[in-house]
C-alpha cells in the first residue's frame, strides 16, 4: 500500500519509471533521484520500525549507476545501509556512493554501527539526508566516515562531483523539495527528539459538506471500502489509537487493525471522563480485540462516577498504571498535551486520533496535533455532526492552515493529508 506521504514524491519525481529502469539494467541516476528512491523505499518500514525512524538507502557505483536499495524493515533488525550494502560484492563498492536518508548511526545498539560498517568498505562517499537528532549519533556517524578518509556530505550541502563521475543535476527547486520530503519521512522521530513529545495525527471520514455523523449519530459508512482499508493502514503505522467515549458507546467498534498479513496489535487509549467505557469494558467489542495491558484510559479526577468506578476511597489512583487521572481545564476539557505526555512516557511515540467530533474539535481548539488525514466522500449529509463543530474562531487570521498537502484518490473518495502550519 502506498503511503500517502510519498504520493507527491512518487508522481513528481517520475519514480514509477525510474524504479522500472533501475530494476532492468545499469542506469545512471543523480543524487536527488537516488535520495528520492531512498525516501520512497524507507516508507516500506512504516508499519514495523517504530519507535525507530524510517530510513532508506541507495547505493551507486563509481560512475553513478544504480546498484541497490534497502530500508530499515523491522524494529531491532538491520538498518537501511546494511540492507542495501550486504547485497553487493566488495569490488562493486570500489569508489561507490551511499545515499541514505539519515546520517549513519555511530553507536552500537540493537544492531552494529552503520558508520563503522561503512568505514571498512571501499566506498568513496556517503550522502545523508538529515543529521541524526539522537545525541549519541548526531554528527558522530559522519565523523567516523570522514575519519576513514571518505566523504560524508549532508544532502543539502552536496555539490557537483569534482571528478565529474557523478551527474548530480540538482536544481535548487528539486533540492528544496527533497529536503522537505526528508523531514516528512522522519517527522515522528524528529518531533520525538526535538521536543520530547509524540507525533500526533488526526484522522476522520467526512462528507463533502464536512459531516462525520448524522445528528442521530449514525455514521456508517461514509467512505468506500478501499478508504476504510487505508484507515486500517494508518492505524498500523501509529503506536496508539485515541478515541473518545462517545464513539465507543455509539459504534461499539473493534478498534483493531484488520489488514491482510498484519499481525501486530497497537495500543488503544480512550478519553473517558466519567469512566463509562471503563465500567462497561467486558461488554464492549474492543475488549475482545485488545490485550488488557494495551488499553489505556483518561478519566476525570473530579468525577464522582470515576471515583466510584475505581473505588478510589480504597485504591489510590497510582495503583492503576494504565489510567491517567486528569483535571479538566476551565472550558471543561482535558488538556491534551497532558495525555500526550502520558503516552510518550510509556513509549507511545506516535498517536492517531480517530475522533469523534467532540474529541477532534478539542484537538483543533487546542491545536494539539501535527498532521491531519481527512477522507472525503462524494456524499452530502446535511445538518449532521462535524469535526469542527466546537472549534470556533472569529477571524480568518485564527484559521488553521495545512502545509505540505498530499492528495490520494481512492475510488471516488479523496484522502487529504497535511501538516499543521506553525
Ligand atoms: N466519520 C468519522 O470519521 C467518525 C469517527 C469517529 C466517530 N464518529 C461518530 O461520532 C459520533 C460520536 O461523537 P462524539 O462527539 O460523542 O464522540 P467522541 O468524540 O468519540 O466522544 C465524545 C466524548 O469523549 C469525551 N472527550 C473527548 N475529548 C475530550 C476532552 N478533550 N476532554 C474531556 N472529554 C473529552 C467526552 O466525554 P464525556 O461526555 O463523558 O464528558 C465527550 O462527550 C458517533 O456517531 C460516531 O459514529 C465518526
């Protein structure tokens, strides 16, 4: 399944044709094309590498011909560079160029150090897309490679090869585009390391007139079966799924991942102020599809219902390790950053919020998100419920803008995604 975040890269860089050409014979490509393939390749790990970053790698021979590609496939397994390089004999690597989306790692973690591995190969240079934000690695991987007499060059600083063996042909526009694609590829990882916060994506299905349910709460189904399948893909690429209590009560959803060949379970967090979902746990469908240790609740500290549900006069709140007892803000809602902090501290580094309208409105009001996925179906639902019903602004200067927007046609539906403009 194509990750929508790579849609523009795929079409604007002519990757369909390029990938066919490199697969059939010697093909000389420039550094931007190699980086584009490496980025596209990296998305192949989207369902399995978290909390590690998505990384892709392409190897070119001394003349700039494509030799191989690889990506980080599964958390804890070989890194992209190793997967691309291990396929090649040493002779082929004489004066080769390694193009990789992230600076090769310097430290020995679950696997060996990629920088040390490359240092011992006869390659001439490494062009890397981003400096690793991880303090144990940052700049050190490049240093190891340079220390072995090889070139280690940040993609944005790459200039034409002095020997003319490579044909970089990068226009400033291409370079800017690839640089933004590199940031998008590593968006979860960069947010985690730059801000010690999880990356948060909102997802909803809407009609053409912006509705996600009728007033009587009927909402199934707005989008087509392929879109709903894609929504399961999204669930598989984020560490935790967040929903509000209203959705659980109205729809009694399973909230699991139903994708052929995908066997992992993600965590689930329910915003459940009065513990109404918690109290009905065993009667609700989701409880059959999630291990208890993977389900988390956020409840209102001041609610008498909550106090009764957890028998707080006997059990201290701290004894429920999967429950966040939280105070509401002045507007009567939970401060979402507190929920995100709770998730981050428990290893949930990326979040997908599926709504419904009350939950999503709060995310918009608090601007507590990084990315939006909106599935838009060609139907009109009239005066139903919208994700922005309770998001109120009085001036166009307060509107939320999206940037780096991508569109994917899914049958007659359109999936839009974009990053919150900050
Ligand atoms: N089209 C779609 O993509 C989509 C997706 C999901 C759901 N839906 C539809 O949405 C409808 C349900 O709407 P809904 O608004 O009731 O659902 P909801 O957002 O799932 O749940 C609302 C409840 O969650 C709690 N809540 C959420 N965020 C909170 C916050 N920041 N602070 C405090 N409490 C918070 C509140 O609980 P309390 O009331 O206990 O205070 C609130 O009433 C259903 O018809 C469902 O089918 C549609």
